DNA sequence: GTCAAGACTTGATATTGATCAAGGAACCCG
DNA sequence: CGGGTTCCTTGATCAATATCAAGTCTTGAC
C-alpha cells in the first residue's frame, strides 16, 4: 500500500465510519468520540488467511473489523481446530487476552480484511473519565459471553440440522443489522470453517446444505445463499434463547 | 436463619475471607479493600437446587461463591439443559447480564451454598477511582471468556472420553488452587449435571467413569473421586490449551 | 489456455454414543 | 423402620454422523 493510500485510510475517523453505531463508539458523545478517535490505530488491509495473532502473543488491543471477516479459533494437539467465532464488520475480537495479558486463541482473516486496533492501555485510561465508554465495553464483553453461551448450547445440545439452521439465522441477522439483506448474502467463510464452527464434518455441512435446498428452504450456490423460507429455518431451531449473535 | 446468625455472617469481611486471593479483591490494597467491602451484600445461605436468577431477571450484581457450588445453564424449548459452567468457592458468576442489563441464563445451587453479591453500579463507580479493581474485573471477565472457549473446544472437538478426562482435570486443579487435594475430592454435582456440562448422556458418564476405574486411572464411589494416575488422565486430553478453568 | 491444487460434493461403510429398558443403591419422608 | 422417589448403573439395540473413498468443480499460476 502506498503512503498516499495509507494516509487516506487513516483519515477515516470513527465519527465518519458507517459502522460506529455497531462498534465501540456506540453511545458516545461527539467530544468523547474525538478523544477516543485520537488513540485508534488503523492498520492496513490484509489478504485472506492471514494470522492476526496467536496464542502467547502480547495482548495490547481490542480489534474491530472494518471490512471483510475474521475467525478466532483454538486447536488441539492433533490439529483439529474449533472456531470460537466469526467476526464481521463492526464486531470486536481479541478480548481473550484480558485474562493474562497474552492471547489464548488464534485470529485469522477469512478474506481480504481491514480492521482497527483499540489499544487496551488507552481504553483503560479513558474508562476512568468516560463512563459511557466503560459501559459500552461492558456491553460488548457481555455480548461476547452471551454469544459463547449460545454457541455452547449449540455444540452441546443441538443436532447437526439444528446447528446449521442456527448458523444461517445468526449470519442472516448480522447482515441485516448492518443494513444488508437478511435473505440473500455471500458467506465469507469456507465449508471447512463452517464445519469447524459447528463441530461437525465438512461432508455433513455439504449434505445438510443440499437437504435444505431440496426442501426449498434455501437456495445455495457455492457461497451465495438465498433464504427462501425463514419460518422453516426458525422452526428447525428449538433453541429458547436464540437472538442475534 | 436467625438475626444473630445473619449478623455474624455479615461480619465476615472480604479482608477476613480465606478466598479473597481467588476472588474479586485480589491485588487490592488495604484501603481499597475496605471501600469495596462496604458495598458487598452477603445473602444468607441457600439449600441445594435453589434458583438464584433466571433469564429476564434484572442484572444488578456479580456474584461470588463463598461455600458450596453453583451451576449456570441455558435450556432449549424441548427442555434439555446445557450447563455453561460450574462455579466453586472463590469463583464469580452472573456476568451474562452485562450485555443488556438482564440475565440471559439460569443460575442454581448444586448443594447448600452461600454467596456474596457485588452490586454492579457500585463496582462501576469504584472502577473510576480504583484502577486495580478495574484490572481485576477485566482479569475475571477474561477468565470467563477463556473458560468458555476451552469448553467450546471440548464440546466441538473432543470425544466423550476426552471430555470426561478434561472435566476431572479441571475440577482437580480448581480444588488444588483452593488448597485442597488435587487427587481426592467429592464432586459437588450429580451425574446428570456432569452429562449436561459435557454434552453427553448420563449413561455415557456412568460407563466412562467405570471404564476409567477399570483401567486403575481413578477410583470412584458415588461422588467421592480419587485420581490414581494423573498422567494417564493428562494423556487422554489431546487439548493444546488445557489450563485450570 | 492449461495444469495443478484446493474446495466442494456425493456415495458406501463404520462407529461412537444415544436411546430404550430394567434393576439396584442411596436418600428422604413420614 | 419402611416405602417411595430419585439417582445411578448396566445391558441391548439403534441412529446420527464420522470416516473413507472417489469424483467434480473452481481458482489461481504460469
């Protein structure tokens, strides 16, 4: 990236960012936003499949996805990975380092992605004087916890069919929240990543997509998904605490 | 409980509490501790199987287990429950309310239990003037997130054998941390609860315990567990991020 | 444009762990 | 102390999903 491009990117402040209402700045006053903005680092974009951090790396910032997508995951000695979450534009990741000051999981991009870094020590200092920021951070942290809890329920109690339906509904509601179509979107992740997120085999993901298509509940072609029957998807999920994650 | 007993219990300050080094007060100075202590509510003990909060209840405090044990869980429409975590003395629960101000999961006691309530609005105010408290809360929240992540890896990628081994190691290390034996302890939860935590059937839990006993890895009688071969248990867990949860 | 590598799909078979069923042990209550 | 209830264990069978094995489609590199 050229110096000119870099400068241009840096100029996109939180205040001008279309995602600010989903992101850390939500609920802040103009003055507060300006103070926060001064600290935010905006790294350049990265390609797909680039690692952002890994276990043992120093935790120095929360990250916010601006464009593209990120997965966080753990691995077993044997190599299998468990995807902990997919992070779409406006969503935060990297909180796993808060316990020890070192990250405990991996974070990698799903596609060409740009993201902001919100330095932890700066945020900590601002928390002292900006109650709204403190509350927004608590809100985001609580959201992460609840998303993990919904994911635990999915992995522990749902059948493969229910898991895939939950997954589609979650992605759909998150696209909708950002102003995109809830029924027609492009999945940013591979079948393999979906399988690792849902704790099932890739082959099963493939078969289940086909089964949903055969029942005219969805139309799927590669990564393009069209939801034809949202009610049917909702009925498949017997989950009593389903919400946007 | 009589008034006299209640008063006596209230007098057990954080400073005098043997668990304070595991709990919220960790790392605070004497002066800070006194300020915090003034706000802490110490409800009386409750029996086993008592609900502490449920989804929709107002979130007004973090809770810290003093004696006994607590489980937090979600349920599906069909009734199955997924246990999100077991909380032993010195451990915190109730953070799930931070997102919306309402709890999202259930919390219930496993046995006769006493716990403290740490009012959220008071903690928030103290955070403004006590950086150490702020950091300790971040540490605890990060710990919760990491515990959930380890649990996700367990549910998504481990076999039933590995899950039970992970569970025993987790409980063992937590007893050890509190100064008790790591190899001989009484499980505070039922087989059913273990099954709901591990995402497997009760019958499977029973069979796996027997199998571990037949291999002379553990000795188990009702809820009394003796670990005979800790190395064997560790080897069963191919998890690369295993730590005390 | 062609080739190679990777991603995805589809089919056949295997296996883990669920479910169904029953009996035994501990515990609570009167 | 006795009887019922719940918890736990054990056995037999079944089903969901993993695994193994090809084969096809995409995509990117040269």
